[in-house]
């Protein structure tokens, strides 16, 4: 079935499948000269289904080439979906660790599986799958999304879960002598009641001596939309300790950001994050117009224990031309706008409207508060955040995707808004703005 024509808008430089549904980024890595990004995909419909692992590769994180599916739901243990997971290089091979999802008559089973590849393109599932068949005793059957990593001595995986008291939790496993031998260690963190019934897509890493855990909680009370959000915890996850007293930090303040995953880029020595440009539940309403996409790659930085998510520096290479924006101007819907307030107390406003869709997106800064408001045929949204000082804003636009980075990723807002066609710009207040047209990035 070919369903491309049902979709009205395609993206220019965001990773997005040629057809069908996309959700979480998976298996992010650099392997044998290329960056690899996998993603949850249902190639047969513009809605979630039995997940495949879609695959794109790139030499520069800008120009992406579509590869064949890496995983298909073709075994008993993953017949209802090859759910989210991650990648690791071991003995010159690329291993993918993922969750096999299998529906049972009145429930479902989730177990952890492995596949490997010599060339990073063709994958083979190991014969002794699932390598972790059952969750720990204190975890329900919600047991998924292994994120695998190695330190000097051992290989570990964190696996998302739900406690028997219906709280999100993160299970830590260690690999034994062989890749099919995994031992449960302990919990890394357990959610307080208000913080979600299940913690999906965990990620664990260290930056400059601090350790961080990322999770995407389901059913989180303060999450805003639909009870979904993505957060990070910073803490000492010391070896016999379960983090229960923690502070949750929202990773992104927008409406359409979920299931982020990071990986270590061994070439440029930095940690990069991608996320699903979407949110469970909301996405379905938008399907006739847009297919799913991943966010732009963001560099994860540690600033005194707080994380910043900055746009990848190489994104500047997408720029084809540049112009200083006048108070009333126009730009294409595949552009970047870079804004610099004239001084730290500047108040300003930038409004973008699309004639075709009758939609509008606005950024205003007043009394040290930034407000993002937008409306289109689906939503009317207003969000704000106190920020003492705004030194730079960069807004990426791509056929209805908007990614706003404030102060090099101190705050980000990821939102879908139907900004399509030639866009009208209005600027007022003490703001200098430049626009760059961006070239295509996906084949
Ligand atoms: C998060 C998630 C994961 C799961 C995948 C299935 O969006 O629910 O927990 O592995 O999507 O597609």
C-alpha cells in the first residue's frame, strides 16, 4: 500500500519517513563511518501499528539517506511490534537491543531482544531471543525500551517499567559473560505517584562528572497535554541506591516533543539527542496533513547540573542565503530566523502568519517573560516562561514544524503549527532579526 499522496505537507530537512507512521527515535549511533538513526515506523498506514524499525544514515548529520528496514515484526516474540530500543558497538558489530511486543488474549508480553549487523545495514536477530524474557518480579508487564551502554568494565541496560503500585520505574540490568546473559541489578529510580504510572524510553548518561536520567512518563500529572512529557533527573545514582527524592526538569517546553534518546558522538566528542516531533494522542488528528518527523539533532550540554539542548552547530551549513528582516517582510516555510534583542531589557514581538492556512505563530518578550502563542486548524496554544535575559533566539521552520532555541538551548519550544507557503513576518520592539533559507537535508 502506498499512502504518500494522502499527506499534504512534506518536510525538507527533518528526518521523516517516505510513507507511513513514525514515532520514537531508536538505536542512535555512529558506526563504521556513518551516523545511524532508526525510528519506530508503521510503513502501512498513517497511524501506529505493528512497529518496524525504519532506518536512515548520514555522514554529516544533515543529509540523510533512507535504508531498508532494520527490524521487522516477524518472530513470535516481536510479532506485534519491534518496540523502541538502542544500539551499541561490540566486537566490530552493531547490536540493536529492542523490545519484542506480543499481544496475548487478554494482555501483552514485552521482552528484550537483540539483533546484530556487520555493515550497519543488514540485521539479523540472535537465535536465543528474547535475551531478557521476563521483567523483575516487582514490575508489571509494561517493560520496554532498553537503552544499552558500556563503561570501562561492564555493559548495562536501563529498561522502562511500571511498579506493581502503578508507578513509573527504571530497571537496571548488567550483561554477563555473553550477550544473551543479563542480570537484573536494581532500580535506578522510582516515580512519585504524581510523576506517572509508567516511565518509557529511559536514557542514562554522564556529562562532565554529573549523571543524568531521562524518562518519558505516561500519566504524569503536571505534564500538560495528555499526561505526556519528557523529563530529566540529575542525581547520584550510586551503586546501591534508588533515586526517589528527585527533581524533574522538563526537557522541552513545547507541545510536540516526546521519547528523546541521546548517543555519544565519538567523532566530535559530544552527546547528541533526537526526539519524536509529536506526542501520543495528538498526532492522530494531524495525520491527513503531515507525517511524523524527528526533531533536529541537539547537543546536550551540562551547565552547573542543568542540561542545555543546543542546536547542532553544523545546522548552519544548511543555510543557502541570508537577509536582514524588515519590520514587515516575507520568508519561505523552510527557513531559520535568528533573533538578537538589542539589550537585556528589550521587549519585542515577532509574528509569523501563513495565508494558505490562516495560521499564526508569535513570540513576545515582555517583563522578563517569554510567551509563545500559536493557532492553526487544530489548536490555539499559549505558553510562557520566565527568562531573566534573552541573548539569542533561533527559530527553525520546516513546513509546519517549529523548533525554537533560546540562549543556545537553555529553553526550547517544539511545536507543530501549520505555517505553510510564503510566510508573512511582522517585527516590533528592540529586536534585530535575520532569516536564512535552508536547503533540503533528506533524500
Ligand atoms: C513511546 C512508546 C515506547 C514503545 C514505542 C512503541 O512512544 O510507547 O514505550 O516502545 O512507543 O512504538
